[in-house]
């Protein structure tokens, strides 16, 4: 996964934890929709592995 993609996902998680869902979606959507099939698979796995990052739960 490109560093810029990971950074956007991490930023989206931070925004979501701070109740800024619209901004989080605006941050994550462009990298998700522009990803090729290989990066999409990496994004999907990252989201599964980091679901707690979005909720702040451990």
C-alpha cells in the first residue's frame, strides 16, 4: 500500500474518533476509489486489522 494511502486511512480513523465522520469519508474515499485491485485488497485488510482505530476501542 502506498504511504499516502495509509496516511489517508490513518487520518480518517483519527477524524472518526473525533466525531468528524464527513471529513473522514472525504479523506478516505478518494484513495479507496482510486486504488487498483491489489491496493484495494491491502486497504480491505488494513481496515479489518485496524477497525478499533476508528472506534477507539481496544
